[in-house]
C-alpha cells in the first residue's frame, strides 16, 4: 500500500527508480532500528545476565542441542 502511494507521487523519475528510492528509504530505516536495538542491548547488558545458576543452565542446553543438531539430520545439499 505504501509503495503504491509512493509511486503516485509525481517525481521526475521513472517508476522503477522511484520505487528503488523507496526501497533505499526502507533499508535505511531498518539499519537505524537495528543499530538502536544493538546499542540498547549493549548499554543494558547487565540486565540480560542470568540471575539463577544451576539446573536451569543444563535444561536450556538440553533444549537447544536438538534444535542445533536438526540441520545435520536433514538432506540439505
């Protein structure tokens, strides 16, 4: 919908170039959001640390390993 509305703006460019400009705007917004999210995570790194140590770490490892090994068991060539 936004692309259609953007293509209706009378600019002195071809429609494909106009939509490429819109794609560049979308990409720049996505990069900005990504940089902000990474900066936020790095600034608040201490709040992401696990407070409970013990059985939870082993349970998390047991839950992650099958998901990590799944691509090894499939035909992906």
